[in-house]
C-alpha cells in the first residue's frame, strides 16, 4: 500500500511503525474471508482491509478520529484471525492498537459510551472493586429487562455469585513436588481471580505435581490488556510496568525459567511487552526479557511428563481455540496434544477459527455482534456432541457458558484432573 506520511509524522515511533505495517498490505482481501464482523455485516468497513483504509486516512493526515472511524474500529474484536490469514504478514494487531489509542486521545465519544468504557477500565482491573461490583450486579439482575440494551450485558453476563478469594492468588511460593524441574512465575491476573479461582488453583496443582516451583510475585497483577484494547495506553502501560518490575525482581533473585499465563488474552499482551516498551530506555531490556520467557500453560504442559492416573474417564471434549491463543500466539497443537495425551477424546470444532464474541470487553460494548457470534460458536460446538468444552481463556468460557448447558472448563482443569487433581465442577465423574 502506498503511503504519504510527512517526515514530522514519521518522527513519532508509533506512527513510523504503523506506516511500515500499512506498506505491507497489498489490498488482497484474503483477511475479509475470516473476519467475524465482516461475515456478520458484509460491510467492507467492518473488515480488516476496510479498517486499514480508515486508519491510514486518519493517521496519514494526522487528524482527529471521527464517529465513522471510531464505530468501525470499535467493532473490531482484535481476534487477529486476519493475521493468520494474511499472506503478506501485515501486523494488524499493532496497527489497530495504535489506532485505538489515537481514537481515545482525539475523539470525544457520547457520554454514555465514554462513561461505560471508563467504568470497565477502572473496575475490571481492580479485583476487590470488581468483586463488590458483582455483588451489586447480582442484586440488580431482576431489573435487567428495564435497562437500556447497551447496559443489559453488565447484568446478564455477571455470575449469580462469585467465589471467595483464593489463597492461591496472594504472593507466595509453591514448592515443587519431588525433584524440581524448573521455577516459574504465575500471572494470577485480575478478572480471573474474581470470576473463577479454580483455574489458578488447578494450574498450581498441575505444575507443582510435575516438579515445577511456582511463584506468585509480589506486585504482579493485571496484565493491562483490558485498558489496552480500550485505547487507554497510559493505564495499560502502568499495569504492564508493574508486572515487568515484579518479574524482573524474581528473575534477578531466585531466577525464572518461564512466566506462565493461563488466560490467553493476557498471554498475548505479556508476550508483546517487548514491543510495547521498545522505546523506553529504562524498561526496554527488562520488557524484552519478560516477553521472551512468557508462555501459555499449555506450552509448558507440553514439556512435562504428564502422567494420567485413570481417575478421569475418556470424555469427549470439544476444544475451543481462543483467538488470542491460536491467532495471537500461534499456539494450536499443544493444548490438543496435552488433552489427548492424558486420555480425553478431543474433537475439533467446525469454524474453529471464528471468534466466540467475547474478546475482552467486546461482549459488553458490542452485545448484538457478540451475541450473534456466540450463537454461531455454540451451534458449531454442540454439533460435535461433546461431554465437555475445554478452552484456554476465561473470557471465552464465560461467553460460551451463557449459550449452552454443556460444562465449560479450562484446559488446565482437565489436565489437573487426569493427573491426580480435582474433578472440575459440573463434569460427570
């Protein structure tokens, strides 16, 4: 794609990075075939190619975002299916991330939209506050039908009761059982510590059982992905900086072989810290080191000698590939291989490359599109008649649960159960 950025504009490193991305695009439109929003709306501006044109025009002319650009960029799920499809290796993720930050900085949204986005960025990244918000939402659920459509998902997607805080999520060290193979830090996260404490608990049990010492580092927490995708760069960078410093202290004191992440959306962000802070003289080297040793829990499980105990029956499991895992991190083989290795019958889901509609806060901000994508995903999952659904991302799990009665569990919960851990809630023993 031909570009015409001024030398002044290109002096900004983020704009210069976007210009290189834009020049890689050859207008082929292959991305349109796998874009979830384009499949639903048929609108060229709801496709990666269409959004690229809008972003190019906005950045090239160094102008404030307008309502049309904001609307179509907002409709992007950041599922990154386009990056898997693209034959020219266009790094759409970095382009749309910068566009969102530019929109947030230059476009004044309607008050209700602005307030909702600010509320989500503030509450979801603070577990204690989020827990209080869920209690309030549970009491307000009977009123959901009286709320405006844009606010109903705040209540309908909220669980009736959130679990109590888990001891696993406070800073500490979990020693390895038997011979220690490695030492890792676990990102305990923010939303996950409130909505489903069983995932981190199962992760710790699985890893320590197989000789891995697990550290929950003092000062680490939210990865920053939620505000990052809302265009709130200052907030997301502040959260990322805390993690980088916390894990650097662990690297320099006790040493770390990996930073393990069991929420794939967070994993995609942490693996991008090196790029995020590439121009920060104080943090660039630390951020790059953190990104280099970050891994999804399924990547680590693939390296461990998983030993099934026979406690888990050979259930038929539909594996839902979270977009952030298959497209963002290019991890497709490891989760399926690990589940099969411990005795589960893993079934692929038709249209597995298409997003379920969760996408961080997307199902709260774009409920109509998200609901349509969930219905499509659930129909495809149910067509393989599984006993359970496995996924590697909490957001996907919460989204899919709303549309089906089939139990939805994290991949690590099944691996833990099969190798001597607890039976995941809702599954038949």
